[in-house]
């Protein structure tokens, strides 16, 4: 029985690294994988997954209108060894696209591994993560730590002067801001 898995964390917990390792494990056994990543990821050209430790893989870029179910159904028909679907930066999915992931599992009988942020820098939900938390069969937390050593559950946005910011657009295209993972206590004390 295929399942929908949601691997969630704060920023910089190594989500893309885990995704690429999982894809490699399938490919090593002769099973094909399909990797989706958002076209809006401005850090790199669309169609790639990059991890901070240097691993990289080709991916299918999706925007908000992209039908992940239809693409996967067509791909499966042409590639019978397709064994798994992986989604990078899954917080950027829209609600209908999360439903498409459930259709990939329920109708195509393919496991789906989605990786994304639990919440944004304002401590507000992302649409994709919100519905994945509701609809996924399995929730797996990827852990990283705050500077104090406690588990980090929050992602703070840091401006160019190194100051935490708590307001602004959820997605900053082409921005120079960076993010730091923090525990809740230190997130509340910042900014
Ligand atoms: Zn802390």
C-alpha cells in the first residue's frame, strides 16, 4: 500500500539532502524516481534540487497551475519502473496540488515523499504544509537545533544587517535575506 509521507522541519534541517538520499536509494535498486521542485525557487534555476552539502539532481519544475497528478500518470504510463515521487520545497504547493499528491498515492499506487517547511518566518502556515499535515499518512519531523541546543521548530528571517524580521511577504523572490532555525523561546525573543 502506497502512502503519502510529509517530512517537515524548520529551515536548514537538511530536507533536500534527505530527499536526494531517498531518490538515490531507489535508483540504486533500478527503480525510477520522479522529483518535483517549485519553479519559484529563485536560489537556483528551476528544474534542479540542490542540497547545502553539495548534492544535486534534476527535477521537474512546477508552478501553481501545474498538475502533478496528470504529469505523474503520463510519466508512469511511459515508464513502468517508476517507483516513487518526491517533492522538494513542498510548502509551496497549493491545496489542489496536495490533493493531486493523494491521488498519485490512491489511484496510481505510488508512494509520495514530500519535504517542506512547517511554518514561515512569521510563524504562519504555508498552504502546502498546512494541507500536507492534514492529508499525509505519515508525518516525519526532520530535526535541527537552535543555538541554545534545543530542537529548532521555527524559521527566523534575517535581513542583510543580520537582524531578524517578523513582517513581509511569505515568499521573497530574489531576496538577499537568509534564515536561521530557532527554538520557540528564542524565536519569540528575537526581532
Ligand atoms: Zn533556543
